[in-house]
């Protein structure tokens, strides 16, 4: 909350965020009725189910035990061991209070200064391994934000680690203070960031319950529309939360039904790339890199800056590759991602020979799909490339039974041409540069193993039933229209007679035939 303002001798009026509110109107009776209807509409989707306090309580006990054991092994006196503490903090959806049953939990293990990161990835990892409730345990120590991933009683948990410059970690520790960041290594600062941002968001909204209900609605809408994934170049959870929080600041007394409406009103008219800020950025003089386009030239090219409110401030949407008007397409509010929108799709298939290899491989491939989407959208003949964030298992009829396969579907919309002549659009380079990037990175981090492959296949809408469950691709007969565009992944004309019933595979980086009409350059026009 920012400072007060006085108008003509009237009482000071509080406001939230960096500007005054748009409206301080209190809800009418009809607004409460609509909010109740919104709540009822969301219930069938299971967005209100989810309490995993028991699991987190057990995990917190594990952490305290482990830190006490480490302290003893490092010859701390018994009095210090008894009070050394240690704590599990949550962040993300769980901490915001919008967690759903069975969803992943993001958590942070905070330890005192004598506990090293190497201890976390060795002795604590081994301690977890000994517990029967812990499954699928794996450590990613060399990640940008190092993490231990596992399932605890069937719940996926991503556990980060931060070591503070404190002798002990009390249960009432507040992570919001910037002074805690002093003398920490950058990995600890990154690990703390999720908790600090989440706590700051909750602190900056005028009414937490109205914020939570609105965020549940917006998250459900975004997931159903297939636009909820930071990794794939959409907005992730923290970005949606900050947009909802800003809406709450602008309408501090409004209830959820009104806030959902105002959310679309405000951000459909937002003049990007003006940043969304929940408070004025602060400089804590710790010399950490922060988002600042005045200082950092690269920050000036961000399409949709949404700035985290905790120091060091960062743009949570630095890797977005989709345009905002597309993201805000509402249609039926909770309608699921529709495979009928595009006439053409690229099916991206990642395969591996073992389950463990497959888990590693799809993580890398998925993290790079936004590169492919960006490549496609830079093509002058493509107006939109939209990946469905959900991956699907490969069908047995199309793949070896011993393979572990995941598929992603990228819908492509082509620019309407002024004439009806067939133009061959060669996507070979776009796809080849993507696969080269993935294979190169896998090789650089020694991940690439025999059996790890990526394939891309062009599929028309009418062929999707070979890949997807029938309920997702209900086919309807349409009046046949004259085709204006032919596109190609391998240099051949896609709707020629050589197309199979299930799609045209991308098999070679070299075009195998000439286009049916040369693509004209800007100079030719």
C-alpha cells in the first residue's frame, strides 16, 4: 500500500499500488449474487479442493531432524543443536491460497549458515530416499535454480534450498526483509525469490479473499484456453497472479465477479510494453541485477513486462512469445482449448527408450518449444502459432511399443493471400534450427542418450483423430473451400497426393522439391 493523499481538507484516502484506484465503489447486492454464481460455475472443475497440510508437516519435520543431525556432525554444542531450527516455506499457488487437490507444491527449505548446499543434495537427498512415502526422487543440482523433485504420498513437490546468514532459523521467520539477502550467493537469492514475491503479492492486495477467488477464476480460464505455461511462452502462475493483484488494487472494494470483468476491461486496453507494477521498485543497495530498461538495453525489448514486487525486481514474462490480444480471446469463458481453431498442426514427438530417460528428455524438449513457436511466428506467411500446453502420450499404432513417447500440438494459422495461387511455404529451417538447439543443449549437459529423438509431422485438422482422443477432435462436415495456401515442412506440397492419412513427416532438413510458385520477396512486390 502506498502513501495517503488529502483532497480539500477531507480525510486522507488510502490507495494501493503505484496509482490511485479507478473506483472505490462498494459491491451491490447483484454483484454478490454474480459472485456466488461464479463460485458455483467453478465447483465442477475442482478448483476449491486441496489441502496438503499433513504432507508439508511431515516434510517440515524431516528438515528439522536433518538440520539437527548435520549440526551435530559439525560439532555444534548441544544447546545450539536444540535451537538450530530450519523450516519449509511454500510459494506459488499453495502459498497464495489457490492450490487445487493433487496439484504440484513449490516449497523452499531454509537452513542456517553452517548447512551447505552440498549437504542438501547429499545427506538430505539420502534421508528422503530412505522414506517409503517418497517416490520418483531426483536431484537437479546444476539447474538455474537447483531443485530436488519427488512425489510425497502421490503429490509432486519441487523443493529448493536457501542458506541464510543466521545462526538459527526460527519458526516465525519472515522472508520479506531485504536485509536477509546480504552476503548470500546468487543461487540462494534465486531460491528465496519465489517465496518473497508470493508474500509481497499477498501483502499488496486490499482483500485477500476477493483476490483468491478472482485468481481461481482467471487461472481456470487460462488453463482451459491453453494459455497457462511460462515454460511454453505464455504467462505462468505468478504473472497471472500479479495481473489479478493489480486489478484488485484498482478496484479495492469490488467482489470477485466484478474483478473478473474489470480484469479483462483493464488489460484489453493496456498499452504494452508499459510495465505492470504492484509497487514502486526499491533499491536495497545490494548490487543485484534488476529489471530497469533505463540501464539494461535488453529490457527495452520485452513485449509484456510484468514486474515482480520483491527485490531484486524481475520481469516474470521475459520469455513470452505470444501477443496479448490473442491471450485475451475469451470465447465461452471456461471452454477448453479447441483443436478446431487451426486447419494445420505440427505434431512434435519426443521419444526415449526408458522411462527415466523419457522424463529427462521431455523436460528439455518442452523447455525449448517456445523457441520453435517464436521461429514459426517470425515466418512472414504465419499469423499465429499456438502450442497446446498439455502433452499427450504417443499412440501405439504410430510408435514402437518399447518407446516412451510424448506429443505436443502446435496449431498454425496462415496469412490470407490476395490471390488463389498456391504458394509453397517451407518450414524446414524453422524446425531444423529448433531440433539442432535441443540436441546441442542435450549434448552439452551430457543428457543425450541412445533412443532420444524428436520428430515433427504436419497434420491437417481432419487427421488429428489418429493422434488424439475422439472427445477432443469431434469432426464436423464443412463446405469445402478452395485452398489458398500450401505449406511444407520438407519442401513438398502438403496437400498433394503423397500425403498419408495420418500426416506428412518432417524427415529431411533439405527441401526435396521446388515450390509450386516462388515465394515473392518484399522487393518483388
